[in-house]
């Protein structure tokens, strides 16, 4: 499979899963405590902040496909100083938190599929970034994929 085909497959799967997540399928529901609702709300907010922060930093370099655009540069400051894939992290936090907030087994399950697709997409993307930016290896070694290295 060529890079451009892989790019389209990953982005297509991601979009399909976003739509599937929005469906109201009842595979089981559970009640959550008020404190868990509050924690979910906080994680939704954090997810949105991560996404917006990363999009703001990327500006003209933003591209939905894993293959870096021709005018892309390697960004290692701001939120990218701590997380290599803050948009993916934000998406996972957002979707998983919404699933837990609504006590939806279905939405939580789809969230894990979204995480799986984004994880595989990040592996593919990092391979391409290593080819394009030799300094990516040292950045990768000191920065967490989805969460900061502690």
C-alpha cells in the first residue's frame, strides 16, 4: 500500500468512526457518580484545549493526512514540547470522556477503536517524519507520543 493510499485509509477510518460514534446505539448503559461526571467534563475541556492549541501552533502546516505537506516544518515547542501527537490525544480524551459521561458502553467501545486507528496512524506518520526530518528521532526519544513523559 503506498503512502498516499495509507493516508486515505487512515483518514477515512477516522472519519467513519467519528460518524459511528455519533450514532445512538444501546449496547448497555451504566450510571456514573457526580464526581465522575465532573472529571469527564474536565477531560472534555482538556481534550478540546489540546486540539485547539495544536491547531493554532500548526497553522499553515495542518494537514489531515499523515504524510507531511511540502511546506511542513518540524514543530517541537509549545504543546509539542510535551506531546508528539496532541491532536490525537485530545480526540481520544474528548471521545472517551463523552462516552463515560453518558455511561455508554457503545461510545466507550468506539473510542477504543478511534484510539487504535490514531495509534496506528501515528506510527505511520512518525515513520514519514523520520524520513523527512532526521532530528525527529531525538525529539521522539524525549517526548511522549500521546501523553508527556514523566
